[in-house]
C-alpha cells in the first residue's frame, strides 16, 4: 500500500492553494460595486472573462473535493487503493495525481 503519510502534507498544501484561488476568483466574480460598462464590446469582454473565471472556479472546487476524499481515504487507511477494483494504485500515478481515486485501468 502507498505510504499515505508522504502524500498528506502535499495534499493539504494543494488544498490550501486551491481554496485561496477559489476565494480570489469568487471576489473577482462578485464585482457588484463596479459600474456596468456602457460599451457593448466591454460588456461582452467582461462576460467572457466571467465565463473563464467560472470555469476555473468550478475546476478548483472539484479538485478540492477530490483532495478532501483523498484525505478521508488516508484517515480511513484506504489511500492508494482503487475505489473501483481495490488493487493498489501505481506509485507513479499517485505521485502525479496524489488525489487519484482509481487505478489507471478503472479511470479510463
């Protein structure tokens, strides 16, 4: 089984970084205090920017949820085992994606 202690600190650091990103994006998205642009091109640009920020926000939140699940698996003693088939997840996969829940075969 994977050395779960090795992965806990990096997961916690990544979680903190992503949570900070989510908070910053949320602050940028909620720009109610700003005046509405009168120029249609500027409004369109702002809308596009908001769409990109929403996408980045959703991705960061999803990754935080995956990290939370990985931290629970560490606490439960199930970290490093595929949630679908139960085999040990390859160390290289965990090094690349420490919150991986599935082995490469089940993930595909």
